[in-house]
């Protein structure tokens, strides 16, 4: 029997504990990025399909969320940098192999587009707020600007579709590109985070929708996404299970280890299975407050990002 | 030109002279270090084996830190040395996450710092500080592309290993075993 008794000598106070260098801002950003990507995707999709009046929450009202989410997310990202005054260095180059570089550029385009999108629906979707603020009366040039944006809205929608997908996938690829962290290093994390982002986006639309037909439509979409997400999570666990020793150790954190309760209790059960059942029951015609599954999905998505970021940094190659 | 370091684990006594030499030479801030000693004990009592290793950045050929750097601050210079340009580094930490050897740390000034194989000393024709002070002379440094160099000869004639080769990084610090 071979057995490693101890490995010491790395008792370096400022290095070893600080290897866990990604904290809550990263988890929060990954969640907000996915949420914004989900809402923008549905908004652009249903606008292109010509259903903005059929699904007003998805195309108009809920799009108030992405600009706020992306702004908070970006601030969280910059807050997490230790050399923040050099953030502009991201935009002096494009590095095709670096997911973070992809993300930086996609955010640079998506964030302003999300603001323009919301602005173009501002008078339409929030007439009461406008009546109070009277922004358009005070600033005359906004009229022209709004007309210009509205006339180009279809192009923005076509741009937002690929951008939101890249944004959603990138939040996962950002982690999966690190082969030194076996928990992250699997190809399914990108699609999984995209699905989770779309699902939380759909849930946010359900929350903000006042129209029963729209809520049912997004309940159906959310249900389908939850099923896909569960399938992807099963694949992820299978991947670890069939993987090498480092992957097995990574899996043990989620299955049987210290993150088991959080993962199975809050993400799988409360974040996916319970809302899926509630949404299904509601679609069958029983009365269920749709707010409950929607909030559960959103909180589940947030906890999922926290678990993956925290647990991933505990896994490593042993030598 | 391909720089490599060869460390004889049979000669190393784990004195940490290399660690202190590096901290002094490179003005490493207090509490941090670019190289360190690992003591690995394996086996079952009474048949146990102790291995002492002086570890540092492996200056990998397939460097994940360079691949994931969003600004290009992490880069490879001639001789295969992986360096970080401090004023291009935004301190995002992606390279720290990507390193299987945990060889990088965040400098208190914000940027990410690591072993440079004492690039500034190599330019003057000197050996890295850690190699030059080793009291047991267990560390060797040289050009792998030159078949007659000391490191090439050692790797030709002795049994050696690299750390976590399964990570696919092609490390260039070799341990004689």
C-alpha cells in the first residue's frame, strides 16, 4: 500500500490560503451575466418573431433587468481585480484562447446594446414613469435618438441573439478552460451555464409578466430548460465519475462531500425539481402562484454559481 | 534555446536556501515566495520514503497561464521563460486558477508575480539566484536544446520525473529521482 502521509513546506501564509482568489463577486457576476443573457436572448428572439405585443414582458418590461444586471456584474468584476486601474489593458488586445478576453469584448458590445434596447421601449413599456419624469419633454434630442434606435431595433435584435448566447456560454467556459481545477475542467459547463442562464431569464420574465398567456408560455420554456439542465448535470456527474482520479475527487465534493447538501438540496431539489413540478402542476390547470417556482429557479441558479466557483477552487492536481 | 532546471531530489536537504535567495534577489514582498520546498512522505511505516523538492514555476511549453491571460501580460520569451508584464496585468487571477502548480501569487501591488528563472541574471550570464546559492549543489540550470549541456546530460543519464505531467503542461523543471 502506498500512502501519502503528509505534504508540507507550503505553509506560506500569504500564498496558500489566497489561492482561493475568486470570491463572491465572480459568482455573482456569473449569475447576473447568465440572467442578462437569458432575458436578452428571449427579448431579441420574440421581437424577431414579431411577438412583442403578445409577449410584452419578455420583449419590453423584463429588458430593464439586463442593463442593471450587467452594470452590477461589471462593477463586481472590476471590484474583484487587484490591479483595477489597468482594466483598459483588456481592450488593447484580443486573445482568442482566453475566454476572459472573449467575455470582455462581448460585454463591451452587449452592455450598451442592452441599454439601447431598454431605452427604445422605455416610453412604450413604462408610460407611468415617463409621465412622472418627463425626460423626453426636458431633453428634446431624445425623440430623434429614440426614432433612430427604433428604426434599427431589428438589427440590434439580430446582433443580440449570437451575443447573448456567447455571453451565456462564456460564463461557463470561463471556468471550464482551467485544466488545473478538475471540477471546472469539463466541456459541458458552457452549455450547462447557458441553459441555467436561459432558465433564470425565463423565470425573471414570468415574475415580471402580468399576462397569463405569456406566463404559461414561459413556464413551458422554463420547464423544458430545467429538464435539459438536469440532463446536463447528470452528464457532468457521469463525466466526473468516468474520469481520472482528480475528477473523482472533484465529484466527491458535490456527491458525498462538503457541498452535497448545497448542491442536491438547494440546486437540484429546490432549484430545479420543485419548480419543475410546480410549473407542471400549474400548466395542468391547478392554481399555483407562479412567483414561487420562478423565485426558486433564480435562487437555485445563484447558489449553483456560488457552489461551482467555491468548490472548483478546492480541486487541484496532486503530485 | 530552451532553458530548463534540473533538481536532484537525492541531494536536496530541504534547507530553503533557494527560497531565501530568491526572496532577496527579487525583492519578493514579506510573506510571499516564488519558490518553496515540498516534503512528500510516502509509503507505509516502516517502509516510508521522504522526498524533498524545491518547487517553482515550471515554465511550461504548453502554459495554461499564458493561454488564459486576457491581456497578454503573461507571455513566453526566448528560452521558453514565462514572464508577467506588471503594467499589463489587471490582476484578474485567471492565471492563478489555471496553474496546476500553484506557482503564482497576487503581489500586494496588485499584479500577479512568479518565478522568472531570474531572467535579469541570465541576461548578464549569471545563474538563477536559487541555483547559485544551493549548498548541496543539487540544482542545475541550462539549455535543453544543447545536447552537451549539463542539464541535457543529466536527463540523458539519470532517472527523472516532472510534476503533474498528466496536466499536459510540458513542464521544464525536472526532478532527478
